[in-house]
C-alpha cells in the first residue's frame, strides 16, 4: 500500500512538472493564455488587467459610494473616470436611474457629458488607456442637481459597467438630493414714506429666500393693520385688517425674491402704522408668536427723510471661480423729502478686490418715493476654506452708503459669497 501511494504522488508531481515546463518553453513568457482565452498568471509575470477609479473634487470614491448634494439653483458634481490598471478600460454601459417623486418641469437629477449638455446615455465612451500609455487616459461626466421648490428628498443611482474584473466590474454611486432649509430675509420695517391724501401709494414687501430649501408662505396675518391698507398678492388686492390665508401657498425657491405690494389709500396725511405677520416654514423663526412667524412693522407718513436698501443683505452663494456675477442693490427713498447720496464704499472685504460697485456719479439725488440702483459685482478668486463642521467660510464685505442729510443714518449692507470649482 505504501509503495502504491508513493508511486501515485510521484506520477502527479511529474505531470505538474511537465505542464509547467511546457508552459515556460512553448509560450516563451511566464504568463500564458488558458483554453478559454483568459490570462493565466504566473509568479514572475501577472496578467495585464484594467482597474476603474472614479474621482470627485473631494477625492477618489469607493464603490458603492454615497454622495449627498445640497444646492441652491443648479449644481454640477464632476466625476472623472480613470484607469489605474495595466490594460485598456472599456465602459460597456453607463446607466443612470432617477425617478421623480412628483412631476418636475426640469429634472432634479441628470447625467451629462463633460460639455454639460449631452446626456450620458447618448455618449460613445472611448477606450481608457492606463496612466502613462498613449491614448485617452480619463473621461469626465457631470451629475447635475437642480433644486426643486418642494420638500421632497430625491435619489438617483449611477452604474458604470466596465471590463474591470471582479466586484468592480459594476461601479455604483448613489446620490441623495437634500431639500435643505429655507431662510426668510425680509425688512423689519416697511416704510411707505409720505403719501399726501387723496393719493394712493405702495411699497413692495420683498420676501427673499436666502436658504437652500423652498420657502413656503402659507398666510399673512394683517389683522393688526388698518383697512386703509391693501395687500396685492399676485393678481389679487386684499384689504388688510384680517388673517389672509394663501391658497395655494406662496412658494419662493432658494435664492429667489417675491414681492407683496402694500398699498396705502391715504385717507388723510396723518401717520399710520401696524404689523404684518408672515406665516412661513422657516425653521429658524419663532420669536414672533409661532413657528416660522415673522413680524413686519408697516408705517406711513412718519419721518421727513429716510432711505432703505433692498435687499438688506446680498448673498451670492456658490459662484464659479473667475466668473463675475452681478446683483442689484436698490436705494429707495421712504421719506417726504429728497435725499442725497454722498459716498458708497466697500469696507471689511476679505479677500480684498472680489467685490465691486457700479453706480451713477456722485453726489446722487433720490427724490421722494424714488429709487436708484447700484450694481454689486462678485468675482471669487479661490475656493473657500472650511470650518470645523465642513461648511465653506465665505468671502465677505460690507457696503456703506452715506448721505448729506444728518437725519438719514448710514446704510450698511453685508455681502457674502464663496467660490466653487
């Protein structure tokens, strides 16, 4: 029995030795091709294989990856597909799945080529050569997320099917679009200036959403305001003096403005005032009697000279580095006499030079119930640093407007923005 077992092991060893010897001499190299066409590696020469790597601005992703997108307006997340292997990489399929939770005029998620126009499904992807070898060594695509004016969270999935062996043959990235939080910006005091009876004059109450989620105004409580005032909401003129439910609610997209006109019919030349309460979904509000409530004091025929800035703060948000974007700052007279602008300056700018002003030559006169426009330009030069929570630290400045009239206080308008790639 022992002799038979020893003979069997010797025979098997000979077979293995014969196959190894035949592989080394017939192929002329240490790696050969198996009967099914697959590479058979050896210890001295492994097979050449492709290997996919997907890179974003924050680094390489590991499949399956998860990406959360919070945007104001439209944001493109750029992905670069490279080959870290030793053989050409083929994109066999690029699949992008997104189902909208509600009907959308513009799709919240889209997969586009590097030009930002052609859908990924229509692109014929080139063969990706290993780094350092001739040919195309990377391809780019963009996942576009467009903020929607609702509170739904959205999900999309990107699947890149390649000839990478093993588990990475299908590289998957899951995207979540966050609605963000709305943030109301509105003046605390709406001054209609001086309105001489029997004239009728109005002033826009500008509702500005500076957050990154849809702002919903469900009602305006005007019960504390005299019925001599009217509120114009859309095409409807509604007398004050009562709670005004809004059906449908007033929806303000991130970064957008909506005006509600407050009109005084001027029954006399006496001062009149009262409060409006905006009932919104802004989670940061609650000091004015209820969650999301914001109180605005309305007055007319109070004070001889007055100027207000619209908006009271300028927020550029994310702006592409090197691009110049412009917003309008309106200086509006809210008094009963002309005022004269003597200087407009940018102070406390960090970094210096990214904010600029364009306006008419000074001194500048603003007549009663008139207004002038100042164009504010922002040109970011670098991407921002981040704080401990990972949020960008914005560029910032203050615009200072001074007047010849001692009774008119200096107007200070904060401004902010940050550069994005």
